[in-house]
């Protein structure tokens, strides 16, 4: 197990000039201290307010891995993003509130058990004022609602499922597997990384035909009752264990769904490749 990140991890981060605006964006108050209870609340508030979405790819918008640009997108433009964007912005907020945060790279495990590319995914190692370490991840689609205790190897119950962190049997020393309901979700490297290290992974997921992001259109948000997902023009609603879906009729209904359900106002609608549909739990 690696040591906790150095203080320089926080000191080199971009300053957040208006933490209040970010907190208002996610409907959270400013915590009195950077402790585990506050982190838990911030984490679930983020998931309930900021959608996981890949609209920029299909709108022809550039995705720049820059802290200020990503915070502006989430807070100023009231948009979401995928893992690199959401977890980077969340890290900036947490650092501004007194947490120490490191970026961790991970490789997603597909249904066949194959590992994705290096820097396939970004997650966060967060240290509280009390020295507790937590794995935070607001950028993995349909996943856990709360941070996971980073040094715990037993089962951890979450509203999103039963999670466990375990040492990877065939990886580098210190690599961890994140499991949900007994199935590996991703393999996590515990060495802290810099934001620039994720550039190639973000480029791959924006451009490669082997990535599902250029081939599908997704916007998904946790709700108090379950989850809502717009996959191209198919609206999928899960509430209290029940699932319903319907195809939206026409551009105005699609534009209204983005606005009313996800808080995203679009002048132009994104266009997905014909027949494309993204899984609800995309990373």
C-alpha cells in the first residue's frame, strides 16, 4: 500500500475562486470540516446533480483536461461529462474545502473480464482532515453512491450495491480491484498521477472506434428514486426497482428532456451514429 499523497498534491491544484457556486450547483452546504461525513454528502449530492454524459463528443466540442475549463463546464455551463471531467472538477472542489486528493488511473473490466487501456478511467483517493482515506468516484455512471473506505478489504454496503476492494492477484504490487456485487468493475493503480497523464486516455475515448463513447450517446443521472438515462432518444427510467423506457418523439421533446430532467439547455442537439445505444453504467 502506498503512503497518502504529499501535501503538494493539493498545493499545486488550481484555486477555486467561488466554492459557493460549485456547492450551490450540487445543492450542498459548505462543510464545517473536511471529514468523512461531509465527503459522503458531497459525493452523493454531486451524483444527484451533475449528469454523466458524453454530449461534447457528439456536439463537436473540444474536451480539454484543464481544471478551470472543467469546473467552468460543470458549474458555469451546468453540464456534466465523463470520468476525466467529473472527477477532475470534483477534486478541485474537495481541495478547496480542505481535503487532500490524488488522481488515480484505472483500467475498466469489460463483461468478458478483459482490461481496458491504461488510463481508461480516473478515480480519486481522498484523505480527510482526520487522516482517513477514501476512494471517491463521481464519474463511473451507474456505480456506488458513496465513497469507499480505501483501506478496508471487507464488503462495503452501498445503495448502489455491495462493494469490495481487493488486492489484484496478477497486477503490479499494490494494484486494487474494485468489485460491485462480486463482479470486477475496474483495476486501480494506487500511484498518484497528474491530470496531464490522462490525455491519451481521454483522446482515445473521444476518437477511437473501439471506444463506445464515439459510437453512442448517453446522459445519465442518479435520482432519489433510482436513475434516469437518455440514450440517444430512448428515455430509460428506473424507480423503486421498476424499469420503464420509451422513445421520445421529435427534437423538441428530446431538447425538453435534457432541460427538465438533466438541467442541460442545448441550442443544438447532439447526434449519435445510427443504431447506437450506450449502456447505463458506462464509465
